[in-house]
C-alpha cells in the first residue's frame, strides 16, 4: 500500500527532450510572494488535475516556488540529532494561510514529534482547523510518507486532505488522506451523549 509506488503524482524520471524537469530550481520566483487568494486558486487547479488525471502539474508556478523556498528554510530548523533526518511540513489552510512545522526529536525518543503534527498544532494554535494540502520536504532522496500517527492527526481535521511529499532530488509522491488511512476512526465513530 505503499505511498511511493501507488502514487499518481510522480514525476517522470527524465525530463522530456528540451525541457527541464524542475524549472523552479533555476532561480527564485521573481515576483512577489503569493497571496492567500493566489495560493487557493493555484491549489484548486492542482487538485482538479490530481483528482481527474492523477498527476501533479503545479511545478514552476508561484505557489510551488513558495512551497519549495519556505520548506527549504524551515527544514534546517528541525531538531533531529538522533535520526539525522530533517523534514519540513507546510499546511495550506482553507483561508490560504500556510502553517509550518518541523520534526522535533528528544533524547527520550518516544517524545519525538513529527513535522506534520508540528504543522497541525501550529495551524490550530493560529485558529485554522480546515486544511487543504500538506506539503512535505525531506532531506532523503525519496519522498517521505506521513507516519501512522500523523495520518490519524491529520484525519481529525481534514479527511480529504491531499499530501504532496517531495524528496531531496525533486521526486514527488501525492496521495489523498483517505487512501493513506482507509477505514479511519474519527469523531463520527464516538458515541455521543
Ligand atoms: Zn509522523
């Protein structure tokens, strides 16, 4: 059920002749940082493409450039002296705001918090509980999927959330949360008094 293998949004291994695979690497986006409204508009287009054709086509757009730039800046803030792996998560809220989180490890290993959950807690702390997209940028070559605990925490707020994970070499994996956590238990399963 692999996040990686079954993912529709994977980019081709090689760029088509005459085209760069990751044009956003060439330079920073020259324009202003996207507004919340522009992020939402671009996300609507990406999601339509993901759901209709199973592929991601946002590379090179201003919002995509912003995600790459912000996640690169956040990822190095991770506290990961034990695993040596750093991950940044950016959550797009329904109001177009972005909320960041990084993994925060602890000498008592079990207390470690993943980037995805850090971003969720950040968003909720800022008053946003409706999420559209969770973008992940790791330092490993392959895209890192959210762990089981993070899938459950994301499900609490956004059962139809899309997750786009990017590896250090630009490889993408995209999947909707209802496929990453089928049959999830949520608030609707709890008895109400
Ligand atoms: Zn996790």
